[in-house]
């Protein structure tokens, strides 16, 4: 049996703008996804996706015929997406699949799927490692996106990530602020579709000349910030910047205007986790509003 593992991710700065070359600060998480693969003699790819509770939530069988064409009798969106990924692997490494060999594959999440920590990116990274292909090329042929999540998947520290002429630049950095006990990740009880968010962003910026020098400076300031008050001020400035870019009001303005700390969206606006500053007692504010999942920085970030 072969086993592979990738970390989840959270994007602390430059959400959306990272697609167009802005400098982003991204954090790998302690939660990830594992992949176990065994060869079998039955000429089928038997796939199981398992939740963090150990429950099989999706399973299917794919056939690899003598011409190495991959197909599935299952016509669900998830099965079709899986076939797309396997076909992309076949394109990138034509010698990988064998017509006389089957596979039993299990993919297991360590976090609830609706947390938005990268169920797709960790899967792509694991499969790329198994197939010995470039994970960024596999991403390009399947889900698309900036690739920051792929970069996080195999890191054990924070990274500065930037697309330079379309190619990923990854710089490992240390992000362990002295005020980390005042940082909490709160789940919005809903998952945002990243592809839809990206499409909306692209429609807004298609005819715009983008200069991210201010945003790049904000990313570096967030990385190097040494006190909570300054960090909160940087968060608020960053939220206003992205708000203007997306033509959407900041999260705090919409839902938490009476909260005394700072609030920052992470990744795709409208879902998944957001960052809140405060102390453990302050988190009762969010729980009273129905946001029961609150994870301290030390429990979330690798």
C-alpha cells in the first residue's frame, strides 16, 4: 500500500488578487487529507472518499480499458470530476495506468468537507505525488485557480506565494505572531464555491488595469506585524481594499458591526472561515449568533 498526505490551507491576504499576481500570505493547517492506494488484479479503479468521522460519503468504480481510456458508469458530478482528474493524470503521465492492473483508492479527510480548508487541493496534491506529475499542471487541467493551496499542501510553515508570469513563486516564512492567542478562526456555517467566486471577480476586473503594490505591502506588513493593535488596523485596511476590488461590503460591516475586535474574510468571500481577533471570552459573541465552530490559531495553523 502507498500512502500520501497533504495539508489544508487558509489564505490570510490577497484573496482573489493572488490570481492576478498579487503577493499572498498563506498558512498550511494541521488538518489535511490522506490517500491510500493498493494495486489489485481486477482491472478496476475502486474509489472511496471518507469523511473525518470515518464515514464513506462517496464511492464509485472506474474502468481502465485496453486502450487505457478511463470511464465510469456513475454519471454523478463527483464521479465525472474524478474521471476528469484521472484522465488529466493519464495525459501528464501516459505510462502511469496499466490495462492489466486495478487500483483500490481511499481518500480520507481530517476536517469536515464544508470547512473549506482544501478538500480539492489536498486531493490533487496527493494524486500528483502518487502519479509523479506536477501538481500545478494537474490543478490547471482540473479545478484551476491560483495554486496557493497546492503550494501550502506540502509545506510545514507559512508561505509567501505569488504568480510571476503565470508561474508559482513560493517562499517559506515564519508566521508565529506574539499575539497568536488573540487570533481565532470562526466558521460561517456555509461553504463558498471558489469557482463561482473567481468567475465573479474576473468579470469585475476583466477590463481593469490592476496595480497591487499597496496590497503587496499590506501582505508584508501582516507578516511582520509585532503587535495586535497594528495587526487589527492592517486587517481593516485589507478588508476595505478587497471590498473595493469586489464591490462587496466587508464581512464585519454586514454581520458583526457591533463586535469590538477585528474581523477578516479568508479566501472566497461569503463562506468558509473568517479570522476574528479577541480573547476566548469574546468568542461567545459569535457563538451567540449561531457560529459554533471557533478554532484557536494554535489548534488550526501548522
